[in-house]
C-alpha cells in the first residue's frame, strides 16, 4: 500500500509511469559499522587484559613486600634474643692484650613480649604456634612461627579484583556509549538518505502525475476540435476528460493540503456531523467516480446515528484517499469493505481491502511523508507518497488516530480511523 491516493485513471488510459532511479544498495555502512565495532571490542579486550596482567604484577609485588617485612620481623626478634660476645682486657698482661674472651646469652624476653613488639612494628605479621603456609618462618628459639595475617592478603586480592571490575565496567560502558553513538549516527544518516531518495522519487512521481493527464487532455482536445465524432464517442471523451481534470484537481489539492499541514496553517472547520448518511454518500460517490462497481464496495454500518465533530470536506479526503488506495492496490475482482462502528467514547471507520498488503517492516513507516511500499524500479502504480501522510495529519487534527494493519504481503490491509464520539445534538 502506498501513501498516495490520487484517483485512478479512466478507462483507456495507461497506468504505466516513469520509474525513478534507485541506486543499487551496497551494505558499505553496515560493513564499516561492524569493522569499527570489532576494532573497538578488540581494543577494549586488550585494555582489560592489560589491567588484569598489571594488577596481577602489582599484587605479586605487594605480597613480596609483605613477605620481606615478615623477614624483617624475624630479624628483629632474633637480634632481640641474641647477646653479643665481647672481649675484656687481661689485667695480668703487660701489653694490655686481649686475654680471655667471655660471652653469655641475655635473658630471653617472654613470647608475649616479643609478640607485642612484632605487632607494634609489623601489624600484618602474626606470631602463631603452627605455620599457616609452607614458607612461614620459625623463630630463632623455635617457640613459634611468623606468618602473614590473611586480612592484608585478602585486602590485596579484593583491591585487585576491584580494579579489574572497574576496568571491565569502564570498558563496557565505553563500548556501549560508542556503539550507541554509531547506531544513532547510522540511523540518522539512513533516515536522511532514505528521505532524500523518497523526495527524489516524489519529484519524479509528481512530474509524471501532472504530465500524464495534461498530455491526455491535450490529445482529447485535439481530437474533439479536429475531427467530427459521433455524439456517443464525444460523450465518452468528455467523461475521460472529467476524470483527468479530477485527477489533476485531487493531486494539486493534496499537495496544497500537505504544504498547509507542514506549515501549521491547515485550518479545519469542525461542526457536528452524522457519520452514517455522510459516509454512505462519500463511498458511493467515490465508487462511481473510480469505476462503477470496480471497488466491490460493501458497507457495514452497525449504527447510523453516530456523531462526531468534524470538517466534512477534510474527513471526506481521508476516506477518499483510503478508497483510492484500495482501488489501486488490489487486483480484480476487488472487495472493499467500509465498516462504521462505535462505542461509548469513540467512533471507528475501518476501510478493508484484499490488495497487496503490507509487510511488518513497512507498517511503522506507512504514514511517513513520501513513503511508498515497493521498489521504485519495478513499481507500476501511480502515486506520490503523500496520501496516507495527509490521512494521518487530518485525523490527528480531528483529535483522533489512524492505524494500519495487515496480515502480510498479498493478504490485504485494514485502516482504522478512530474519532472522539459526539453526543447526538438535541436538534438532530
């Protein structure tokens, strides 16, 4: 389903149109994005690996420093319990030479006193009766062992894993931020390129939509004024010219309405409107205008006395655009159903067809300006991509909403217009 809804051409006129050029798509941007993502992941992984390796070296160095201080504690304790041997002069010697060498052990301090001295100087060293690890040092007198307290070692381990976790978190955050920025840039660039492509296709479509009926009118005008034709043939040409004029008028009207909607100058004159009779008249007139009976029109009104506050002309444009789409994007025999229903708060108008349908990826964009479903190189249906955009604009300005639904390509489409319901006026 496309977003344009100009009336279809009359019998005898070709619906082929010039194809807008669409450059071949090559996923270069996607390849660049994947390459940048891979480089970023490798870089962050290398950085985290460096942090793990360096933190391991730092842990090892700090552990060695603790073990060295344990050795210092052993040395201090050993010096504390050893007495130095010393020499005294021999009084009987005339030369004052050294005589007898005497030495003795100093009185050993208690183990508790030595433990307190060690803990004052080396808080991370403990004096224990049994070794905690194979490399614990035994005191000089063999009364106990010097071991490293587990708390400093656990603190060092925690500091190491905290630094690794912080590095990993920072790396992951950087990856997320950079990739999010790249995704945002990629989407914005894709949207900009897509918009430019649709604008170029729109220019080509509008040129063709204007050129075809003008050329047709020129041919019919020359035919009428240069040939003597039977009345029946003149009447047929007259009908075809009226359809071409209506097509031109509808196209120009849509362009003007879109321009007003984008500039904020689209003014609606809202008055109470009874939807049943009005909608029936719009549908039957549109069926006659396109080709009597070609829509396969079926009206299903659950209630005729449903009222809304609406601009009848603008809301008529909405319904006509949807019916025009149902005519152009469905093969014969067509089957188009218009349903009118309501609840306590809202009124629903549903236009259903059995046409080309919509794929799930096209549903979010179907009301976008210049958007048309399909490939520009193979599209055969005329249009400019403004009809459904105008449908949404007019519906929203009525305080309502429009939604598109399709079970998939080839399975038709449903367009639901929901408008606030108005209580029945007292004079109605």
